[in-house]
C-alpha cells in the first residue's frame, strides 16, 4: 500500500507528515451528525455497514491519511458481561465493580461478543479508498479499568476507582490481567481482519503516579506491543497525561508514542527514546480560534517537522464537540500544503 502514514511508520519518509485525528469520525462532521439523527451510537457501531461508512467519513470529508475504526474503548468490558449502555451523557455500566462484593466474579469474558467489530473491519476493508490504511485500537488497561470500577464517565478524576486500586491491589492486578488477555485476543483478531496499524488509547495515564503505572500497568502495554510486533502490526501507544514519564517508555512498549497537548513536542522528543516515533500534539481547543491563529500554530511546527521525519501529525486529544468543520478541514489542508522544508 502506498500510504504516507505506513511509509512514515516504515521509515520511508515523504515531504510532509501524515495526518489523522483522534475522534475524527463524528463530533465535527456534518455528515456524521446527519446520521446521528437517524441512528444511535450503538446502532451505528453494531451495524457493520454503518460502522464502515462512519469510519470512512473523515477520509472523504476531511482528507485524512488514514481511517480509524468506528468503535469504543469500552467494548472490552462490554464483552465481559458488564452491561454497557451509551447514554446522552456518555457510557454507563449497569454493574460497576465498585458496587460488587466480589468484582472478579462479575467478569465473564466472551471473545465472540466482539465478532460484530470484525465484521465492521471486513466492511471497511472492502469499501475503503485505495491506499487508505485502517487504524484499529483498544483502550489502555488503566483507562478501561477505571471505567469498569467507577461505572460512568462523568467524573474523570474517577475517585472510587483510584480508591479501589489502592485498597485492593491484589484484585486490581487480577482484573488488569483479565482486561489484558481479552485485549490481546482483540488485537490479534483486528490484525487477522487486516487492520494496518493499532493504537492503544491510555486516555487516563496521568490519573495515578507514574511509578505506580509503571509497576501495575506498563507490563500489559509491553505484552500488547509484543503481540503486535509478532504480527508485524505497527503499534502506537498514547498515554495522555504521562508528562515526564515518557522517558520510561522503551522500544519494548511501542513503535510510536502519542503526545498530549500538555507536553511540549520538542521536550517530548528530547526525553523519549530516540528509536520511538512521535505522534501529536495540537491542542484541539485551538480549532475554536480563527484560521489565522491555526495557520500560525502550524507554522510553529515546521522546525519540528523538518528535523523529525518519524512524526505523525495529530491532536493532543480528540476532537471536541462544537469545533467548526471548516476549521478541521482547514487544518488538514494546511498540514498537507505546508512546506515542511524536507530535502
């Protein structure tokens, strides 16, 4: 496949960085909002043809260099029988682990419950434009765990989940192992169905001290990466809020590391292992500003893009509802048309 994203990951650099966005299928796309008038999030995710169409909307509407699977990080606990509902206020579990006297007994992993996602991947591969890679993904072990314990997503400090981790370390490690085992199977199946790249979304990596994350959760990241590497599947690890702990990530954890908007990208490059590529890190809130401000910000990345060809342009987190579609389109075109001064 002649793809600027895959070429970059494989060390065949082009005159610009590849560009895709987290949460790109939805939120800012008028075409997506039109579909949402007819279908619920769950209906779109569960229908392979609809999921494929939504996955590909940003490729057609924004001109992104890759599609990312339209799904959710919480399909893993959903496949464990936790009763996930997608409400207008976000995902909610019917049986959060914090309310259980025996949390481990609540988990009944059934890999077959994820089959509808592989059907969606098959439909995406069939429908996608030529030379458009598909990014598969799953949630990081800490992020999935805290949702499972807390039960809902309205309080992103997850107080009950953090309390649970400190009070029930032994059970927490067992739950992490269950999450990891199913996530490994999930990754393998996505690769089998021809996903081209895989991203691990550790959205809440900054929730606990980095030494505790390194002790309890980084072994799972290492296991997932080894699975991907054995399958020759490029692996991006996005630990949002990790800050200076980026220095603890090694080539045993990922091929590329996603950088959030709180971390200066030059500093991230300085402390990150030089063998690891970099992805990120525009503050998505900048897209509420006018096009001159957006343009000036991209110009400020030119020196970085010139010096660092193993760089994938992305946001430092996902698109935010209300961002003008015109600004998202302008940003994509600006990335593609800027002279990155690469010889």
